[in-house]
C-alpha cells in the first residue's frame, strides 16, 4: 500500500503549444495538509483538472492512493469542491445534499446535515430553499457541507474559502482542523497566504507551470526572505528558476 495519497510524476500539459504544466513532480503523504499557491494562470487549475481526469495530461503519471488517476476506482476515495461552485438552481439544499451523498456512496442523514449547517453558520431553513435563493456565501457553504459530509479520505478543494465572510472562514477552518484530527488528507488551492501559514504542513508554489518551491511556509521565508509570507512568495516567483 502506497504511503502517498497523491503522487505526481513528471506531469506535463500544454494548450495550443503553450505549456500550462511542465515536468511537475510531487508526492502528498497521507494525512498531510498541502496548499497549492500561485498567481492566476500559474497552472493550479490545470493540475487539478489532470488529477481528476477532467483533461488528459500530455506526459507523466498521477496516482491516487497508489492507483492510476484514470481509473474510476481511484477517485472513489476523494471529494472535490470546484472554485466556481454552482449547484443546480432548482434544487433545494436538501435535494442537492441527497444527490451528492448518493454519488459519494453515503446515506443522507437530516440530523448530520443540520449539524454541518450549524457548524458553517448556514441557516437550517436553507435546507428547504432552492439554490437560486442562496447568496454567494450560502452557495459556497452548501458546497463545503456536501464535501465534508462525504466522509472521504482525500479532499481536493479549489479556493474553498472564496465568498466566505470572516466568521464563516473561521468556522470552516475549524472543520478543516477536525479533518486533520481524523487523519484525512487535504489538497487545496488558496490565494490567502495567511490561511496557508495557519493550516498547512507544506505549501507548493507553482509559477509558469513549473514547481518553484515545496516545503513548509516557514522554510519559504527562510529561503527567500521577506518580512512576511507574501513577500517571500513574491521573492520566490521573481527569482530565476533553479
């Protein structure tokens, strides 16, 4: 059994001859919280699309818990939240959770759903409302709730805190800490380096489709200097590639 939840080996992907990913290699151990960080267009979404088999990588391989990512069984152990999450507008919150949990192979339990809504500061009445009546923040919380109720071993989250107010962000981070206590693996993208520093075991800086740094947030500051993590990140991406 592989000790890695994810393993990327020399993954490459180009669009119209322009490299979006180039020779990307990285392993994510089980139970690790890892953030993928980069500017817009750095290749983060492309990497996630390749991981989830939404597009074909041009080269390299990706394994999920030791199984090639192209096999449907490999993705059965993960839950995914896209950056632009939009549930079908005509479904109620309850309908959406029921459908998603059916796909995740989990039973829908009203009590658990209400407990999760409370944990994310989402009005329990939203279970009975159609998604078209949700605000952006409520919509994001619904997507997070569906992921967290899945009970999966691996969570792939693309900008999961987008649209959340400060209270909801704090509550969401509490739920992530619960996942850590349960030994789950979290692989997420974030533009909030403060959240990365607070939550992650390691961070990966992707720039121009290439891996520029992999290590702890503290080590990024030590290696690239700067008064804070944001400054260290800028120094990292502006430095000549190693």
